[in-house]
C-alpha cells in the first residue's frame, strides 16, 4: 500500500515565525489533503490539494504530484496554530485516505 | 449546527462489555467513515459506507460491527471490549467516493477500556 512520511516529526516555533511541513508519498495519488488536529482533538480540513498550489490566509500548500511530495507553509505563526498537522493521500474508487504520522507543532508566545 | 456529530464524546467501560458509538451528518453527504486514532496519534481507517453500502472494511476484528440505517447515520458497535480497543474513534463524511472528495470529521469519541 501507499506509504506516507511527514517531516519534521516535531517543530517548535516562536510566534511570528514561518515554517514548512513536508509530506512524501510512495505512489501516484488522486487525492491529497492536509488536516490540523488542534489541542482539543478536533480534526480540521485545511486543504484538498492533489496538485498545484492553494492559499488560505496565512496557510498555503503546494503539491508536486510527479515528484510525490506536498508542502504546507505556515507564515507568521500564532499560538492557535499549535497542534498536529496530518497529510492524507489516496483516493481511488472508494476515496480511501492513508494518513501520515503527523507533525507536532508548538508555537510559543 | 454541527456538521458531523458523534455521541458520546467520552466512553469509559469495563473489559468484556458491549458499547456503541453513534454518528450523524447533516451535510447531505453520501459517504461516511470510521477512523481509529491510537495513543501515538496514528489515524487508520476502519470502515466506510457509501449510501448505506459497505465499501471499505479494513483488517478489523469482527467484534467491531458498523451499521448504517440511512446515509446520514453510521454507528459503530463493539462487542466484548478489550484493553487494546482504547483509542479515539472518529467518524467522518464526504460528498461521495469519486476522486477528490474532502473529508469532514466529527469531534471524536474517546474510549477507555478498564
């Protein structure tokens, strides 16, 4: 099955700093999504991005499908950005998504 | 109104008991899922239903039985609970199963088996 690797596993930032999170996957996919799990456990869908670039406020994401990776950019980080960021890939006839192991982000004031 | 809602939020029970978790979505989606998140935060799909039909059934003990009475509801029943079943269980939904469907998650049910 598809393997999904995320890096770095942990990241500590000062408020206001920028960061880049990476997701590598082992096979071609037609579905790639980024999620944020906040400290209260809620999973929020950030982007659906199987290819190309999207932006939403301080967050943006780029997927280079031919090279099997995706990047999530967080600019001017805030303490509310803390939590775990997951990349999920897959799709196919059943829309089955395989999740990566996540990046744990802590933004300090 | 909450888009994907699960009940209960917390479930504490003894080994050997039978318990159910309920999930409902008001998004008009056709597809619903159950995911399990273990203590290391790893998320793994368990089941998926599309319009009440089971379409994904991962390697899950048969003590776990999903039921979808209609496309807006997907419940999870667990028999003879074991310590290893302790985890957070998330329900999710998507518009359908064609390529590129975004997943929307409920707030999770934290199951603790003592």
